[in-house]
């Protein structure tokens, strides 16, 4: 098993960050790592996800949404061909950071857990972490720009 887990503190309420995450149609405009998502973010639905890790060939896969908790959590699970070869569990978790009782900030947890026989051969921690970092920064920038535009 291998896991990537990165956090980002964002100066925007969870609902703003949530909206950025779920606007799949705009991903090609701003997301340097997950270049496209097609589908409906609802439990049981299948998505088509295109990722382009830094310095690596892109790939498209079709995970199934396994959790959608409004303004809190989005998770999907996917696999390469058959179970237990190269399985991935991807999750975004939003935690409100209260300053004097108002959740005007958010901690984003962006995590993926990989399991399976081919993980030692296919897993590239450096490239994937750089992709996660770039995406987290892009989410932060987009959400904070929305807040600034309404101030």
C-alpha cells in the first residue's frame, strides 16, 4: 500500500472550496493535474477522469463515486483492469477552520491510497505529489479569488 496525503489551508469558506471542486466543466481552465472530469458527483455514479502528472504521460480512468458529503467530502475508487492489480481510493475532505465561530477558512485534505500487485512498479510518488501540490495550490487560488471578488 502507498498513500499520498497533502493538506492546504484556504482563506475561503468550505462552500466556496466545495463549489470549485465540483465545477468539473471548468477544470481544463485552471487545474494543472486533473485536466478533466466528466460525470455526475453522486454516490454510485461513474466518472471519467483525465490526469496529467508533471513530467509524465497522462492517463484516463473511470472510477466510481463512493462518497459525497455536501461541502465536506468527495471520494471515488478506481482500478486498473481487475481488482487488486492497481486500485486507487481518491478523497477530498474539507474541514472548516473556525475563527471566532465563523468558518471563513478551510483545510483541504487531498489523499489517495494505492493498493495492488502493480503498485511497486507503477507508483511514482514524486510526480504524483507534485501533481497533488499543483492542484491544491490551484484550488486555493481559485477559491480565494472568488472570496476577494465578493469583498
